[in-house]
C-alpha cells in the first residue's frame, strides 16, 4: 500500500512532467529557443564576408544580427540576405553599443584589420571566426593565440578546406606509413591573380561617398585613396595585404602542418622576381608584394628526429615534375599543389589537399588504402562554419573539436608570415648622404628564435615581425 505522503509526491512529479515541455514543442517544429541561439556580428560583410555569413546561417541555431562594413557598396548582398540585421560602419562603435547582444563575431576584412577587430571581440568575451591569413604580421598571430586562452573563447581561422575529407584521407595515408619518413615538401600556387610587383599607384581621386576611407585604412599607415586598391587588389600591397603567400598558403600548406610533427620554423631564405626600369636600373618596389617568389623554410621535427624542408613557389613558378609522374599526368591542379617526399615514396595533392595521390599513380590501384580512422567533419568545408557555431555553444573546453582553432592556426600563420618577412627583407632600402644607394640582402639565410619572435642574425629583418600601427589604433 502507498502512503498518502508518497502518493502526493508521485502525483506532483507526474504533474511536473506534463507542465515542463521541451522548447521545440512550445515553438513548433524547427524552433530554436532564443537561449539556444548563437547571435553573430559580421565585420567585413562583402566579398568573402558574404559567403561566410551565409555559411553560418545554414546552422539553424545561428542568427546574424549585426553587419559592419566601411564600404556601403560591398554590403548589398549581406543586407539582402539578413534584412533584420542592424548595420554599422565602425566595429568599435558596434561593440560599444551592442556588445550585450553579440555572442560571436566573424571577421572578413582585408588582412591588415583582422587582428584589431578579432582582439576587440575576444576582449569582450566573444567567440571569433577570422578569415585567413589569421593576421597581417607574426606578432599579431601570437597575440591572438594567447588571447584565445586568456579570454576563453572559441576560435576558428577561415581556411574552410581544412574541414574537408581529403586532408584527413591524406593524413591516414601518411600515418599508415605509405610514404615513410618525410624529409622534404614542396608546394606551389598560380597566385597572384591580382596585380603585384607594380609601381605604387599615383594620382588624386575623390573618395566615393559610400566609402569611409579613414576607417578602411584602419591600422595601416595613411595614404591617399586610390581605386587601384579596391575592392580586391589590396592583397598585393604590403600596407594592407600579405600577397600570394598569405592568401593561398593557409589553404595549400594545411596538409603540411596538419600531418607532420612541426610548428615553428628555425630558418628561412627566399628569392623573388626582379624588375628593371632600364639597363642595370633595378625597379624594386617596397610597397608591392613581388610578382613571384620562392621561399625555403626549415622546420625542426617536434619528435627530435631531424628536420623537414618546405619549399614554396608562387606567381606561376613550378617545381620540377617528379620522376614518378608520367609525362601526360597532371601535377596538382589549376590553383596549385603540394608534394610530400618520403623515404618510401611520394604523396601529391592539389590545392586544398584535393585528390591525394601516391606516386607513381599506379600505386593507387595496386596498394590497399588504409581504413578510415579520423572522424570527418559533417558537411566537409561547409561544416567549417556550422561546426564553429556548434562548438561556440558548447564552450571553450571543446575548442579543439574544430579544424583550425587558434592553437593550430596561430603557429601555422606565424610560419606562413615568416616567408613574407624574408621577402620583405630581401632588399632593404638604404639612402646615402648623396641620396643614392641600396643594400641587397639577396638570399641571406635568416635564423629564427620562435620563442622570442626574433631574427637572430640580421636585425633589420625584425622590423617585419611587428608592424607599426598608425596613431589611434592598437592591439
């Protein structure tokens, strides 16, 4: 027999079960409660920013609530896609006024503004997604990585193909010992597909009414507006962009950093295209990224078993075709490619790690591929967006469930930008008392102390570790 007290207790429990309903029942099918929604602000919402925000919105628990851009001409599609989102031009004003209504921030601005926008968001406890390359200079990358832990936020760099299946298949092939111990990797791209290696634009132009040129400059040193920089070609100018290396290496080199036991390089050297005004009259321009370049980076293995040499080529320069590749077989793809050279063979892939292939290619038919051991990201490259939304909701402790948290993409970006440091150090301009003279560093090997972020054998190169922001801007 049940006592009266026990009967009343059980009846109360049963009543509660009928009155406390799941949120989705109250809101209907597909309903996401406000408390379960990630509210996102987009900074830089044109170009790549447009597709980034669309990618987040595919996750039903994400809502884009704020748009921010310095150029009204670039916002048309995002305003159409998110008509209820409130619009700002200055991200600092956005944060000051709307911080309480923001959970996470996507940064898709030109490279020179990535770090200050991301840092401002993290300091307010906002999760951040930042387009590649993570930053414009090495110091910024280190600071963002450290800040992600200080403020305990979920982070992701926007190298979307890092969430694809191919790079995971590539790692499984490597882990299975199919090419042995890797000692050398070579990678290349057809970029730049925008102007580089040109004289600095000149002339006086009116600033379009839709553009706030001062805000667009942001941290960069002040120069006059010139239409040659916008909307895309800023990539080829050191004041704003990071050239072919910064644009594409965070895609093409992802297999290198994801598969091999490396993080920071120990040394770097380079060579670049030389242009000429006339006979023995070199026309090197310190404002513009070179038209093409070759960069060699040496990486000590983290397991202490020697070094791995990475060679990067851009501007249409290509490595020698592997002997194992038949004359008519493609090497990489249109965008570029990467080749791992191991003690037991070679492994080749196209840009973004596409179509990983053993060399000679006949091995793909004669050898058994390893079983899948690495979990795939649902949706592949599109999952790069939706998984970030999911992990933001889970919290900081789950950050390493993502493909490119700053713990990974920060050191990755530093290594990429080390190549740019070498390129910018290639010719150091020096003016003599007579107004003439240049100092050529040529293929000087630069030695890198990663712990202290310092070139130890050529102090002039350290000017490119951390750039000087213009007055009024700070990290």
